[in-house]
C-alpha cells in the first residue's frame, strides 16, 4: 500500500537503493503487493532497525503487528543485544500470518505475540520498554483512541526510551480542517505528543508519516 506524502519517484529511488532483502522479507513484499497488504516497506523497516540498534534496545513492544514485516526488522536489532519483542494484535489471521513469517525466518524464540485488543493488553504489561512501535492509528475505533494509545505508551517506556508511531500524517489528511473522526484523532495525537511534558518529539514525512519520541 502506498501513501502520497512524499514524491513517488523519490520513494521508488530510496527503495531501489536498499540492499536486497532476505528471502522471507522479499516473499512477504511480493505477497503484500499481490494481496494489498500493508507493510512499512524496506526504508522504514531499516529506520526501525537502526533506531532499535542505536539505542541498544533489549525490550521492545510492537502495538499492531499486521504481517510481521516490521517485527523482523526490530528482532534483527534486538537479538544482537540479547533482546526480545512483545507484540499485540487483535486480528487472529494477522497473528497467524506474523507467526508463520517469523517462524520461517527462524526467529520465533525472539517474540511473544498477544492476541487481543491493545486497549486491554497494554495495561497488563510490565513497564520499562526500551522501544515501542505504535502501528494502530489508522485502525482506531473512535476519535479518542489515538490519544488513548499515547497515554498507554508513555508509562510503559523507561526514561530515555523511544516511541515510534506510524501513519501520523494519514495520507496528508491531517491538513484537512473538516477531517473524519479517525483523522481528527490522529490530529489530536500529533498535538498531544508534540506538547507532551514527558516527551521530546519530531514528526518526519517518511512514508505515511512517522513520529519519533524520547521519554525524558
């Protein structure tokens, strides 16, 4: 799935510069193209990998695992530090797909997947995550769920931990004054994280918009 935030030719150029992916990632990219599945793509995948690697993350959380594509990049970094990824996904078919993909990559021991609503699972998790990747903003059930996700993420982060949120520009719909409820929720999320007393944040026009925050 593509989002027209940046010039499509630039996106293609950046993707072409990326080194060849391992067979599991490459097959998943082809499958996503044929079936219309949503992937972060190789550029954002590498971004996630480098963030996890450069922060020395050992304990990470992915909220909304979808296909397991982003998880593979995160695990690639985490395993170098002897770390582990916890993931949450409400759709059973996505849990099964991600489990299959990660198993085919031989990385099943590096992840625990919780099947359920993130609103219910997140409050039960241990704190002090080094990194959280939030990828549920486009599937929020109502206008208030995006900021609810932020409120749940911040306490789970350790001091100095990093929060990365995807789809924060929502195909540029965040520019609309009379936006639909889901987009209004993302607008509220962006204002909340940029003014949050416990976070230092920036939003980048990468793919569909990526926010990166550090907990003070």
